[in-house]
C-alpha cells in the first residue's frame, strides 16, 4: 500500500500548499526525501519533474501538515475491546491525523514512567501515526497526590492531565501547577465542577427538564475555568483547557488572555456542530462530557474559533463499546468517537464562511504543535513529512460501518459533510489512501 | 577550668530569638567566643564555672535529640544546673496554654530558657512573659538561630571569611527554620545565597530575601562554595509537595554527580537528621573530604556555650528581687 518510492523520494505536484505556521497558501510542490520535507514552494516542479521520485499529482487538492489531535482516549492498556493504539491510529490516519495525544485514563492509569514507556513502545510497534502520550497529573487520577512529573516527562510524557476528571481540591491543583512549572511541564485541565455535575448526564435547561434527565449547570465549567486561571496566575504554570463548551468560559479565557495569563484552550468538534437538542430522543451516542450545550453556547464556540480565543479543535475521541451505550441515557457511558470526523467538522467552519481554511488548519496543526512543544505541524524544510492531502469538497455521509475505529459510537451518523482526507503521510510513508481503500 | 576573663557585653538583647535581629559585630563576637569553646571542648577538662549557680531549662515541645543534648551539654560544661522538660512529661499535653506554662516556669526562677516549639513566634511570646533569657531553639518555620550560628562557625573555620562565598541552600525551604536563619546570617555576613528547590517547597516571594532562586539543581550548583542540604520530612514526600522520594532524589538529591557541578573543593553541610537516599546520597554524606556534617555537630556545642555565656553576662549578679 505504501506509495513511498524505493529512493525514499516523493514529489507532490500541483497542490494548494497550506502551511499555517509560515502563512503559506499557494499553488506549488513539495519534495519528500528520507521521511523529511526536502523542499517546498510555489514554483517547485512547475516545469520539470525531478527524475527519479514517485510523483503524486495533487490536482489542486490541499496539501497541509498532518493534523495533531490533542485529546484522544484509547482503551490500551486495559480495555482493548474499546480501542487499541493500533485501531485508533487507523482511524487517525483516515481522518488526516498524524499525531494523536493520548489521555492517561486507562487501566492501569498512565501515572508511572514505565507506563509512559509502555505506550511509546506499543505505539512504535503497532501504530501507523505518531502517538504523544500524556501522563496523569495526580496518582490514579485520584485528585489528591501529584505524580512524578519530572520522571514522567523524562520518560516522554508531553503533558499532564487527569483526562476527563477535574481536580476538585484547589490546593492540590495549585501545588500540582507549581510543581509542574518546576519542570516547565504543560498541564491540561478538564473544567467541570465534579460536585455540581455529580450524576448529571446532560446540560441543565428546559430540554433536560422535559426529558427528565439529571442535569448539571453550564456554570459548572466556568467556575473551574475561573479558578484554574487564578491558580495559573499564582503559579505561572503553562496551562491548557482541554476543551471548553460554554460562552461564559470563553469570556473568562478571553479576559485572562488579555491580562497576559499563559492559558490556551481547545474545543471538541462535536461542540461546534451539535447542541443539546441533538440529544433528541435519548440518543446516547450524543452523551458526551462536558455535555452538548445550548445553541447560544455552540454559536459562541464557533465564534471563539473564528476569533482565535479558542486555540485548537480536538476530536475528544472516546470510543465506547455498544454495551455501554445501549443503555438508558442516564446509565449510558459518556463519549463519542471523533478522529475521522474532526477534519470534516472543522472544514464546515470554512464552508460556512466563518473562518479561512488556513486559520482552521492552524487550530489543527501549528497551534497544537506550539502548545505541546512538538516539532510537527509545519511544512518547513527539514520537518518530518507528516502530511495530509485534503479534498475540501469531497461530499459524503458518515456511516458507522465505514469507521476504522474499533468502536463506532459516532455522534454524526448519517450527517453529510464536505471535505476530508484523501491521503495521509507519516514520516513520508503513506498511511492512508482513500482511493486504495475503496 | 579557664580563668574568668573580664566579661564584655556581646549581645544587646537579653534573648536570642533569631538571626534577623542580630548585627554583624554581634555575630562575629559570638563566633569568636565560640572559638574559645571549641578549644576548651577539645581539651581534657571541658568544664568552666561561667554559669555556676545558674539554672537552664530546656523546654522542648517538639522531639529533638541533637539540639536538646547539645544545649544540655553546653549548659553543663559551663557549670549550670540543667533541667530538661519535654512536652510528653509536661502539663502542656494536659491542655495548659503556652502562657500558663511560661508563668509556671517563671515561678521556678530559671536564668536561661531554651525553647523549641512547633509554632512560629512561640519563643518571642515566651520572651515577653518570662523574666529570664529566652533562647530560640527552633520556632515553627521561622528561625533556628543557633543552627545558623554553628553553620557559620563551621564555614568560617574552613573558609576564613564569608565575603564573596556562594552558598546554595537546597530542599524544603518552605518549612525550614534552618533555611530562614541561614539566609539572614549569610547575607548579613556578605555571602551570596542561592535557594534550590521545586516550586512547591519554596515560599511565595522567596526572592524578596535578596537571594537567587533555582528550580534546576544542576544549574543552581554551578560555582557554589558550600552546599547546604535541608531535611525533607517524610510526610511531605507522598504527593502533597513532592510526588515520591525517588523523583526527589533524582532531581534534588545531592550525589557526587551533581556535586561535581559545584566549585572544586566545595563543602557539603546538613543540619541533620539526614534522609539518606532522599536529599543526600550516603556516598556524599560520608565523604570526609567534602562533608562537614560531623564538624557541624561539634561546633553546635561550642556555639551554644558561647550563646549561653553571652546571654548570662546580661543577668544581674545579685539575681532578681522577689515580686
């Protein structure tokens, strides 16, 4: 299946090159040599093709850095029936994602240097895309004792987070931020007050009332966002809100950024495309954490991406087996798969005229790379040839049986999108080719 | 016994509550006086009559082996009657307040009271309620002046002077009275002080002492003349301040590899008791070429004799009148 030529050289011709890191958006070519970008530019291969390499005629399709998804849950280790690193990597490759940042919410929890090492070794042996593991911020995700951030960082953890759990105790959070800052480590937070949202399965409001479901207020998010920003101001730590979902949170973060607080934030693709009404008739595939919010909040998220206050878009990919989703709504598991719909949802903002293609791709490439400190997300010469060839007008409907993910709990079943990955390359090697799959 | 020299006044205050209140001449005079006791303590007859007839009470609300025995020995060598009171045997454990204890002790007419207490400011409080000289042997996370003085004596005997010396204080500065007293003393005497610790073990605004702050020990140790290690309490190593002993030792434990980054000939100090393999490697602690830890203990007795001697000079010859 690999398109890499024997010489290790691949020439991309007639592509619309978009490199958000440098602001490049132009017709041109790109040369890959030995897994790295050897040359790139508007005039490359216009007249003469290089003699020996494999040539990929792009016919004006978008060639961009491979996407970096900052929030991916897998089931490895511990619940491989949900997802393995390998199966997640297939879904990622099909979604144009070349780096997945894995969450530590596994069994056992990734809170030991040896477990970070395990993830990296398993990824190297089985995954088709790059895996950047995060480690837990507190031992066993217990929210009480901080983990060995220094040793975990040396083992290769790119950030520290309790995944979908909020550290309830502000003193623990403060000390964890201070300790992380000792090592310049990035802390990634989840903002949902655990007491206000205990038992809740949907956002509080009229619709929750009509459905008769236990609900948590949207303010449960803003309260934690404000708290954590104050703690970041005390400790100076590098802090990223994994995903926000309310306009109130957005306002708080905008004000903090204005004050120069070193915080960034993400939004899950489903919070850009769905609102609380999409829960419909107890549709458990749309039970996510934090829950789908009001239409005003959804619109605020789109506006946040457009204005740049929201830094990154993530899939919040969370595979769940059918048995945990085929349950009454309140009893069903949280989570939705998203690796293969991340790019289509994001491109929706471009088609709707809300943001430029380059801006949207920045939230998926250069910006997450910068936040994580990864040498990725760029078309710069010398960078690893992690690339995605995007057909922005490829029209399709999501069908769960087409998903590469081991679990198929997509919240977008039947939904039509325009634009998705045509080919994906990691280190110059083709890891996904839509034509070849058909 | 040594002949009684004309006793000049050394300390302005009748108490030793902290280093912060001391002047450079006072510190220098105490160190000079302590030198005479080092010589005395190395002789066969270690006893003087300087404090004959005086009563010294060691009042320890926190367990301490070396400080208490050091003061006890110092008092006895100077000829004082020494009584040890520890919290387990006192009525404090029966609910008596610190002021009640002070009043009771005052009625026993001690001349010198050495006090250690878990609360910052406790020695100061006692000094206001008692008629005798109060010596702070450690109050909470505030000061431990005799430790800083004995450290200073140890350094001065090895290096001659403080001016221009670079001293790194490493570890749990947040909870350490030893660190605070040493910072005051070293800065007063002209040394440069660096604090090396993870951010969770440094108080907010620690730089306001006028010290340099390092979170990376390997950077902080470069060019250092003296490395002072602090003890890390075990209960602080399980996730609240530091995640584990192995992580702490990896980044902040002093071993020969990290010590190599300090100035050649740098010395290592520790106030004790040590956690081997946590803040200090045994190979460093037991290396007689670099470790001054045993010497610190010896200087401790001499310094405490000097402090008791100096304070007793302010005591009235006739004793106090009855109330």
